[in-house]
């Protein structure tokens, strides 16, 4: 009976672990290759979890997600000149994100 209880507690612990997701990257202009400063980057599922790109276009974003495996993080990049863009980054990864400028008439 003690062995069964230990196994059940162990399984509950393993299936309820939280995963610490961390993603990073740079945001650049698709045409010029220049970094985009002060773009807002946030987790699509947790809009309150935000950061801004620095002068080199660099950002880091972290979050806690439930589950045994770390799922990829879907992020939104928002900037007035480039609009709203969405991409998915695997947990623990670094990505170069190229944005196209909005076309104003």
C-alpha cells in the first residue's frame, strides 16, 4: 500500500510540473536589416507579460507554463510603423524576426 501511494504521488508530481519558458531574439527591418527599437513584445497567452526591444532590437521574454514539457511560446510584436506581427518560438530558443513596414497611402 505504501509503495502504491508513493507511485501515485510521484505520477501526480510529474504531470503537474511547471515549465519555465524563456525566449529571446532580435527584431529587424525586413528591407534594411536595421534593428527595430522600442517594439513591444509580449506573450500572446499572457498579454500582461511584456517587454520592449532595446537599441539593438534585442528582447528577452520569460513565462511559466503548466505541463511536463515546455511548449513553444507564441509572441506578438507590435510597432506603429510595422503593425502587429505574430510568431512562435520554441522554449529556450533565439530567433531573428524580420518585419515589413506598413504601407501607408
